[in-house]
């Protein structure tokens, strides 16, 4: 007799068993093992009831915050909607790089999100906030600066690895118009960095030596993870559906980023364009993956003005504060 | 060490004084969204101020026509293979006694793909020639230099000197929709800095650049005269493309007049 596979429901039960009676409803936050979700939960929790989920592990966030490990592709996801009265979903969970290949990442990010949206529609969730990324615009030599939300999403032209980011956006847009009662807000932040952030740029800034494409020094934008959590909180509280870029009105070139973060840049030949991609793939650089190389070559500068005006958002932390964190982190590691 | 020495040589006290007078709209690291960087602009201005004063011995007339603040399109004829005209107009506007400004020049689309050069041009104020960039800069009340002839002007052969090539209509659309005044400029002298006898088109195609001229190996010290005309205002709705073309022709005629004025003022090519 084959061994019985542990169901998602039992995995859910295995997590912090905190049955909640919440007549006012709860906010489901995905990607709870990530630092952005934890910062967001920390901001929301004093005022609202939270349910945390992640595909990696059930995280212990607080005694009164039910937390589950769940695969969005499995049926167990619906048990959370059955068990809790979910009034809003903040979808931050995403697989960035998957060693098992792009197909699995696509399934997790796109098909999993679709399942989540279907459940939101079925259980009449009143608000959905989706975390996208500025990556969807693509890093193109011909990009104008201050890309606004109406700019075509060209990322998939450049690399198949970014297709899931664009597809996730398209999917969100379809649901936004198909189910207006979901009051969907899509956020496209610039590079999120700061303590504990383990995305590509967070990894890169944590390193001591990184590649610099020979002859290229693009201007970049960064937002502190705590400011991004604040932006998500504002998006939740003001509930204005739509697509919004999130970025501060401040810009810095890649080499300055490295210098201020205590990182040594090693020149990497940029001609022919296939060469740095080949090196990145051969050396399996997670912080400088081949499909993101153009973002270290050409600027992709977004205009965060619409979000700032609509939600009254102004980041509190400077670029220098972000880079100081990484610089100090290296000093501490050295000591 | 070399960089510090270069800065000391180029960023003289008078350049510092000019820069200090120019309003700055940059972030905490001195950059703007298009990659403009004050520290690089200082070096660029220092270098081109020397070329402006001593190599090309530029004479600029009518600088009072450039408004000291607010959006403006500076429209000029283009020539000289290497676009020194943009840099020289930039220096003239930056050192304008009537109100110095850091003007932004719209550059060819292929520049950002060229290692070093793309970043360098961005840092000193060059911006890829996309209408979206132009509109966004005007909305930030910037002064934008546009050469509506594009590579048709800069890459033309010496035998076609001072013959205005076709102007694109894009700048007029932008001027009308963004309500930006147009300051026309007639550039004289840049045609003679790098006279091109022929264009090696197959090599240009192979290198994916607009042209490869058969010319002198370095720019000749031709005397340059810049004539800034009175601001032209085009308002109202766009009725037809034909109407826009007609307005573009009006601007072209004014520039042609300014070029003729410059040619009549010139006592010799060098």
C-alpha cells in the first residue's frame, strides 16, 4: 500500500493552530516567510487580524496570527478560505529563482496566483493587493526615463525567464476588470532592499565583490523594505484599485551603489552581449542572473508619482540609509 | 589621481561659479532620472568651455531670447559628423549672462548601446531622443535642445553644407501639446569642423551606426557663430499633420534666416 501523502489541510493544521473568530474579517498575507511580508504584517497587525501563508514554511510571527505552509497549486489552499473569513488578500509570495527550472516557477507564480484569485472571487474577498515589479517594463536601451503605468510591458521580449512576471501582471489585469468587486491594486515597486531582503538585489548588495558590465553604469532606484511595507499598508487602507509604480524621487548609478554599500565591482566584458549572459549561467550567479543582466546595463527608471499622489506616500528612508545597512553589515561580518 | 588632476584642470573657479548659479533638480546622489550628474556636468562644462572659448572661439548672439526659467525647446540646425553643435549650444546656455541653465540635448538612439559613451553623454545632459523623454523633461520645466534633422543633418556631406535637411514634425507636436516656446538657433561653423567627403555606408551598416564619414581625423578649429532667435509660440489644437508641417516649415525658415545672418557675420572659416 502506498504511503499516504500528507495533505495540504493537515499541513495547515500542523501550523500554528489558531482558530479565529473574526467577524470583521481577516487579511491573508502570502509570502509570509519573506521580510517584506513580515514588515507588512508588523504594520497591519496592531489594527487588523492577519492570516499568514507561505509555500516555504509556516512562519511563527505572533501567537494570534495563524500561519500556514501551503502550495497554491494544491487544493488545501481553499481550506484557508473555508476556515477564515478573508476580507482582503495581500499577495506578496513569489518564487524568484527556481533551481528546478522556469516551468515550475511559472506554475507557482502564475497558475498558483490564478487559483488564489479564483478563490478570492468565490469567497467574495473585498480587496486584493498584488506585488509585481518594475522588471515587467524590461531593461531596454531605448527606454525613456520615468516610465509610467501605461508603458508597454516589454520584459518578456528580452528573456523567457521574465515571462511569468509579465503573465502575472496580465492575469491580475484580467481579474481586475472581470471582478471589479475584488478592488485589485497592483504595485510595481523599484528594487526593494534593506535588512533581511533576499531578492536578487538584496543578495547582490550583501556580497563583497560583484560584476560590473564594462562601459555601463545605469541609473537605478531603490526603496527600503520598511517604506515598501508602508506603501502596501497605505494601498490597503485607502483601497484605490489600479496599477501603480512605487519608487522614491531619487536616483543613483550602479557604481555609486556599490561604492556606498562597500562592494568592489569587477569589470565583466559586455561585448558581445551574449558573453556576460554565458558567464552568469556558467557560474550560476544567483545575485546577477543572466536574465537580469540588462537591468545592470540599461536604466529602467519608473515614475512613482501616481502612487505618491493617490495614496499620499513619501518614503521615509534615504538611499544612503539603505546602502549604509549593507556597508555596516559587511563591517560587522569582518569583525 | 588622474581624475583629480583632470578635475582641477577643467573645473576652474569660473566654471564653479557658473555651475553654482544654475538651478539643480537632482536626487541625493546628484543624479536625475535621465542619468544627468552634476559632478560629470562640471567636468563636461569645464572641458567644453575651454573648447568654446579657445578652440572654436564661439560667438553667441541673442542669448537673452532663452528664458531664464520654465520649459523651452531650443531648435537648431545639425551638422559636423560629431555633434559638437549640441555641446556648444549647451555651453552658451549654461554661461548665459541673462540666466544660466543646464540645457538637455536629445541624442541619437544608438548611443546608449555604446559602452562608456552612452553613460558619459547621459551624465553630461544628453538624453535619448524619445518624444516621451522630451515631454517629461518639459514638464519638469527644463530647457531641451532638439535637432529635428537628426542624423540627416549631422551626417550630411560637405557639399550639402548649410542646406537644411528634412525636419521631423515631432518637436512641433510636443511644443503645441506642452505649450513650450521654441527658441530657434542658427549654427554656423560646425559644418567646417569635420567636412565629410563621403559616407562608407557598408561599414556603417556593419557597425550598426548611422554613418562612417570620410573626413579629417580630428575636428578642425573652425570659428563657430550661434544666433539665437526670438521665441516662437505655437498654441491651439492640432488640426492636421499638414498644418503641423506648415508650422515646422515656418521654424525652418527662421533658422535658415539665422544661418544666413551667421554666414554674413563670419569673416573667414577659421
